[in-house]
C-alpha cells in the first residue's frame, strides 16, 4: 500500500505535525471526498510500502524526515518549484529556498528521494513562453545533480481552476491563455532539451499527447522509484487517478479546501478564505486532517483498504 500525502492539499507545508502524529499512532481517518464515506487507514510501517509527499514548501517537515525514516518508512517528495510571480502564487516560498530544500533532501536521503515538478505550466501576460524557457533553464541549472527527474504539465482548466484564475486575473490585471497542443508540444520540446543538458529526465504528467521526443510519461506515484528507496520490489496496480495518469494505486490521506497557499490556478480549493478557516480549525492531534463530525469505522486490513480507495 502506498500513501499519498497529498495531491488534495499541501500536508508538508501546513500539516506536518499532524502527519508525524498519525504515523506515530499508526493510522488516520480519511473522508472520501466523492461519497463522504469515512474509514480508517493503516499507517503502520508493515502496511505501507512508501509515502509520496506533495509540496510547494518542505520547510516545516525537514526536521521530521529523519524520524519518519527511523519509524521504518520510506518517502519520495514531489516538490513543485516554478518561481512564479505573486499574482499566480500568492504565498509560496521563493524558488531559491525551495531549491535549498531539494538539495538537502538529495544529500541526506539520496537523489531518488525527491522529484522536481515544474507544473502547472501556465501561459499568461506575466509568464509568456519565453519567460518559461528562461526560467526553467535557470531552475534546472540550479538543480543539476540534486534531482534525476522533472515532471511537467500544462494547466488543466478544471472548473475551480478557471474560477480561481478568472478572479486573480481581474484583481491583478493579467490575461491567461490555453494554447493549442502543437504550441504546448513545442514548448515542452525546448524544456526537455534543457533538462537533458542538465542530466535531468523530463516526464509529462497525465498529458500523453504532449510528450516530446526523448521524454516519457510521468509516474508520480512510481513503483520503480519506491522500490529503489525501499531496497526491494514494491508491487502495486498501475491504475492512475484521472485519464492519462500512469501512477500506481495509492491512498490519499488529504482533504480538499484545506490548502491556504492561495495559488491562482488551484484545482483543490474553492475559496482561499475557506481553506484558511479549515486550517485554523485543524487539530494536529486529531485522527482526521480536518474534523469530519463522524467516527471512523473499525480498522481494516491493508488488502481490504486497496479495494476501498
């Protein structure tokens, strides 16, 4: 069983104390966002093959990583670093600080422990194509030797993404566009060449039509990477969580509407005010990331859990 923490929210940035507390307890409660079913997920080391940490700021979790390893867990960090202006990423830490985190993780736990994400790629007045090429080249140069893979994708315009972008564009006076696939592919071809020159492999997340020559589809929840980190073969079903996704099956323990970062392109938060409120109400010692109002069921075996999520 693989734990995802979390593509629904930034657990390392805002809920690292809770995650460490639940790992020590050996379980957490999770509410399925699609049907509101409540269940208990085992976090015992003998049930967990690996933990995938998704973040834009690993800082609050840096000093907890050794404790996680000492418990018998292995982890892989999917670290998003784009260097976007504040109009697009309201409160994300600066790229220089994030790169420092990546290098520290790579040095302490090995370069297989961290993956750089340059996504979502968003074409705006503030971030035109030439800006992305120059910005990506600068970031890739700084990360040479610290990572072996960069995951990229163009923004998916989900309903919440469009609503959040429209609001930010009105407030901050910029325009954004949704280029045709041919233009996107040309951009990713340039980025792939840049990454290769820095000895970094470029992979494309859940957009098979945009994979340029020499690149591959991303597997953000990657059985091969987790196997390398674990030192044994990690098995799982490659099921993905949306069309075009090649990830292995995982159980996500996060919750939507809980990330206060305030990114203009966010797909996981309806309103930042709501996310900030839920963050304030969060109990670091609680069974759930945020209060569910319902008690979890009795513990179930890991094999059964894979059928439920």
